[in-house]
């Protein structure tokens, strides 16, 4: 019984350490994401596709622009595990006519990757 408890504790410690390491690497990578300044007055009407990924989060978007306004942002692909709460961020982008909106709490990485994909599409 004591041996089983030691093994369980060791496994938990290894998993916990792995999560901490992955989290710190992801935060570091997130800080290195490049977003360009976008002036919507310079974005022509049309449909634009963007892609971004970081670790397990993969995003493809289609952005529709009409009269220099973001009319629609479609999440074509969003592989993210637990970050689906970030899906609503596209509504904020349409409402505020910008890719640069606040991240969704609890889904920060997915939010930032969605924002980066939209930024790339609008370039």
C-alpha cells in the first residue's frame, strides 16, 4: 500500500512539473507573437483568410470586410482543448471593428491565437 502511494505521488509530481514547464514555455511563446498595426481605413472590401497556432491551439479564420468595417469573423478551425470559451471573441471584433480586443478570461491562449489569425488576415 505504501509503495503504491509513493508511485501515485511520483506520477502526480511528474505530471504537475510537466504542466508547469509547458505553461511557462507557452507564455514565453505567446509573448513573441507578432501582430501588426491595422488601420481599417486601409483594408479593402473582401474576404481574407488567416492562420495562427501555438502548441496545441490551431486557428483558421475567414474575415469579411465591407466599407472598412469587419462585417464577420468566422472561425473555420479552432483546435484548442479547453479554450472554446474564446470563440465569442470574434463577436467583440465585429462590434469594435478591430482585431485588438480584450482576451477572454480563462481562455487567454486561444484568445490571443484567434486575435493573431485575424490580424494576419487583415494584413
